[in-house]
């Protein structure tokens, strides 16, 4: 049976509706924060729940600039454009930092050179694997009076060399939107050092709770995606539609990336909002499933690693321990070139094995951001060649082994 690349954790519409109609808080917000602290093993920072996760980037950069009176923000362009837009909206000037070749790890030497530009903050993102040089990056920040901001939107917890991610930074971002391991329609959190809490709250003093109407378009997309990835619908309709579409596709186009290139306004007023209680309740109901989901993803990632190590993104580093201490939201492999990637994806699709084209685009290639300085040549090579393998809980061992077999056969 065909299984989609990404599966949405089930959203309980009935209980959300009940929460909407009744006041059923019962200290749920504090309970959720306690669960987050317990799972991430971080107890010495304040958790601020947000209506939209990406607003945490705005708050962190805005507060950093206000304290340091500097505007340069070092970051990777391997992200969604909204993150870059919110850095700019907060008054920051992005400076793009590259990865080591064929990896999602910051190039530490290039980062050290970039620090000479006297930035206010560095934003690091934990992707399918946590940043390998987490401790070294923190030391660079500490020694140069630079704020460290962690984007943990797809990596809720984990360690790097026995150090908890999000424990060393000044600010950290969590995301709880539709496709995340712990999910609602929208939602997120900012983890912040106690010394910055009051300043952050001042920036949020006029923020309101998201209204139900703010969720309508996302609810529609969630229901549509859930329907198309239902095992029966997917087997009969969706996978065949994907094959049909792929047959007539011209070149190696990425639909999402091309839509982003055409989009001009990325800032939405709903970004600056608080999460309503019915959203908090939904997150609290499912946060207990996180640990099992994480273990399952680690298990699948190890299966890929043991068979596809030579073509794994980051394979030139010792990533075996990182797999066991990361969330493994997905698994990334490298193809030989752009055309090889396209052909391999097509051959897998013929076998009802649908994989992702890329995790994020290289936003530095967009005209809108081409004026910002920095380097992303290794990242550009990565986005040209990488494929994204699924790790979600609905994958059977048979499916994973079939995917591995077909990749090796057609590589």
C-alpha cells in the first residue's frame, strides 16, 4: 500500500469544538508548559506560548537589536521566506551563512569569519539532525557578545554531545502547526532566558488571541491534506494523480518554491498573536504521544542510515550518534545531480514510493533577498540534489525496506 511522504497527526475536531463552547482550562496552559520542560529537559527558562510559531523569530531579533543596537543577523537561507521576512520586519539585516558540503551543519570556519562583522545574533536551525557544532557555536556567541537564537520548528528536543538543544541559547523557537510532531492548526512557543522575559512581554502587550476565523484557511488545508493522504484515497486517487502530474511536468519544478517566488507580502497580522485555550488543550492532549513518535522516527532513520550511509546528507561526519539524539523529522539523501534526482524520484513514484523533493528552498536565490550578503554555494548544491525520505509512524518495515531497495536499485 502506498503511504504519503508526510502524515498529519490526527486532530480531534470534536474535542476542539467542545473546548470552543466551554471554559475547560483547568490550568491546562501550565500543565502543557510543564510537559514541554520535562520532554526537552530544560527547566531554567520561561516558555511563552504563541499563536504563530514564526513570531518567535520576530520577538527574539527585535529584542536582541533593542539591547545591542546592532542589526546584522547571521542565519542560513535554508528556511521558509517568512522567517527572513520577520528578521527584516524586526529591524534585522540578514547575512547568509553556508553549510559544510553535503550537510545541514553550519560551516564553522565561515561562521567565525562572519562574526568579524559584529552581528547582534546568530540564528541556527536544527533540521532533521541537530546542529553538530552546537556547543562551539554557543561559545562563539558567548565570547563575542552575540545572542544565540535556535529555530527548533522541526526538532522539538534532543542532544548534541550530551548537551540538550535549546539549553545554551538566549531564545528558542518551537512550532506546533499542522505538520509538526506535536500539532494544532497553528501555534508555537518561545523559550527565553528569564532576564529577557519582561522585555519580550512588553513587545507582546498589544497582542490578541487568535480568533477561530484566523484558522479557517488552515483548517481547510488540513482537512484536504488529511483526505488526500487517507490510506484508501491515497491508494486509489492521490498516488495516481501524482504520477499523472509528474508525467507531464516540464523540467524539475518545485510547486511550493515557485509559488514562494511569486509571493510579495509574507507578513500577516495573525503572526503577532496568542494561542487560544482550545489550541492549548489540543496540544496538551497529544504531547504524550511525542516520545513514541520520536523513537519510531529514530528507528526508521537508522534503517536508512545502515543501508544508505554513503549517500546520506551529512555522512562525511559522525552522524550515527546524532540520529539517536535528534527528532529525525525526515531523512535526507544526496543524488548525483539535478537530473539524477528527478529521474530517481520518478522511478520511485512508479513503484508507488513518493519522496519529497526538498525540505526548504535556498531563499538567497530569490530576487527579493539577493541583495543580502553572505555565501550559500554548498547549500545551493544541497537543494539541487537532495531527496527527503519519510520517517513517520504509519510506515511499515516492509515499506521502508522496499524504499531502500528501490533507491539502491535505481541509484
